[in-house]
């Protein structure tokens, strides 16, 4: 412990080669309270606070945590002396479109910074940019909310009602409640490129070509290193996890990660999309390729004029859309016939999503762009007829919602409101779990809950719990500490 400190603290670092770990672990003791802070060297990291019965038990627990880290290779260090390792920001070129006209844009919203993250559901459109801003809009472009996250947003993914933002700080934030919180903490040595989540299981692809799988308790399940680096694609369903990288696409069994098939694509994979029976890989060599989920066989190829940054399809692959490095968007028929190539009017599309006859793009200039992708609009665009785009203005004085990072940020209540559900944080086999106290729920199931606000013996009030297929509950609505 550091001498002369009013709050004894131990600071450790583990720094390996350029592709290895580069992270810190700090343990502080203040009476019966142990505070642990951990993350990437140079970053703020995540904080967890645990209370013990006595100061002696707190010191013993802290010493045990330090010992575990030292045995794993961590060593005492001085915070700030070792430089942080640069987080990969996807380097993309975006040339002006060579198309003679702009695609059928209905409306455009400018976020002010290059945007990768996109998600569209029944009620809202979500966009996340490299400044850490996440905005939600209605389907006509009305701005609804603004979240401010600690670092650049790589991607936005959803699992039923719940929506998550993967950030450059290595954390995955749940944006489903009024206030975001860190739901998953990806290992500090994992440089997140893309995420997908399926039934509470998080799948992470990274710069090194690895696939890391984490369960709803934020615990590592398995990891595999694919044949190529720079893995920008991961998609998951009940059958497999589909991992796209520089050498193609590899499918792994969801339980255990056994390889099911590998297919070499025409160029490194930069983006992926999935339908029920096929995955689509957009590549650096100007094509989108459709692969069978069952066998990995390439069933069709859609040829563009530049590197493909993103792709999507209408249901069943009736239309295939692609965005390239020259600020163009393409529409193909299912068999690979190019129907049109038009400009985005707002930079190159880094990500895209199709929903309800509309195609949504997020671009290098930070725009969220909504295109009419109905059958009639596709045909009209072939004839050269497109609507006049409408620019959406940011709602004045829209407050930003910052994430919960500590216990003090959670509202406290004296009693549970009518209809609310009470859960309790308990220590089970050395781990903090959250279980349901209220009647009518399976008490053998755990509750997916933010690690940063868990305290042994603490009770919390939640608005609703929903069962997940993996045998656990998810919180819907606000979380409040019960006094």
C-alpha cells in the first residue's frame, strides 16, 4: 500500500507487447469500503465499490485482490508514467461520389462527427458518433434524446428491447433506461471493432482478429482467433456466430466456439449483414458476397466500383444495398444485377440498416441519412426520379444523459412504489449476484445488473423484469437503491 496516504491505495499495471495487454488495476481501502478501478492505461476505467463488515475484512479482501493480479503478471507502477496505447480509430477514405444524382433521401440529421453506430427499431432511430454522442430520432427525423458517452461509439446493437453501445473505452453501455450504464466490460486488451448480442450473450470482434464471447453476467465464455486480423464483422443467431476478418468469414458454434466452416471472400471483410439463411460480407475488394449460413458457400456476388464499407438487404434479400468509399450507395437485385448507383449526399456510408422499406445510413461526415427503399422508390430512382431531402435541425437545449459510473449516481428511495419489483445483491461462491426478492419470479435465476453499482446486501427497486432465453432476468426501466 502507498505510504502516507489517508486512503491506502495500490496501483498495478500489466503492459505486454503491442498486441497484448496494456491495462491497470487499482485497489483503495477506506475503512470498511474497498474501491477497485481498472481499465486501459491512460483511461478513467471502471469503478466498483464493495462494503465489508469491518475495516480488517476490507483490508484482507483488498490484499487478496492485489495478490491475484500480481500472480497474473501485474506489477506496482506509478499512474501516468506509462503512455496510453492508441485505440484504433477506423481509418477510412471518403471520396466524392462519381454518381450523377443523389439517392432517394427523405431526411438527413448531422451529428457533427464521423458516425459508425446505427440501430433502427419500431419507435426510434439511433446514431452514435466518434465524439461519444448518441442521438435518438423518430422515423420522420424528430430528435428525441441525446446520450453522452465517455469515448467514441464503434457500434450500436440491440437484443429485443435492450440496446447497447460499444465504445472505444472498452465498455459496452446499456442505453435502454433513462440513464446509461456500463453493462459489459470487455477486457482492457481487446480493441473493439464490432459487436453483436444475441439472447444476452455478447460477441466481440477486435483488431487482432479475435472473437470474444461474454455472457449476461459479464463473464468470459470463450474466445477464438480467426485466420485474419482486423475483424470488422460479427453476427450471431441460434446456429452460429459469423466472424468476418481479413481472410474471409468463419462460423463458430455458439456453445464452445468450435469452427463450423470458413470461407475465403474476395478481399478482407469490412462489414456484415445477416438474413435468416444467409450472411452478407462487404469487402475491401469492391464486392458484397452472400454466403449460406449452413455451409459457407458463396451464393452470389454484388460488384461495386470501390471498397464496400457497409451493406444491408430488404427481407429475404429481395434488394441488396451497399455503401462504398466514394460516397455512393448501390441497389442490386437478388441475383446480382445492379439497379442503380447514386450519391449519398453526405459522405461514405460506414454502417447501414434496412427497416420497413427504408434504408438508414450513417456516414463519414456524421450524418444519419434516411432513404426511401420501397419497391416504388427503387424503380423511380432507376428512372432518375428522387425526392428533395429535408435537413433535420438539432432540438434546442436537448440535455445529454451521461452514464452511471458509481453507486452515488443511483437514485435512492425509502420504499418500493406500488407494482415495482425488489431485487437483492448477494455474494454467491465469491461472486456478487443479483436475485429477485419479490414473489412470482424464479429465485434460481440471476438478474443482469450493472457491476458498478452492486453492493453486498443492497436492495434495489426496478420497474420490470423480463425473462431471457439464457435463463436470467433483464431489467426494464429505472434502477433505484432501496434504503
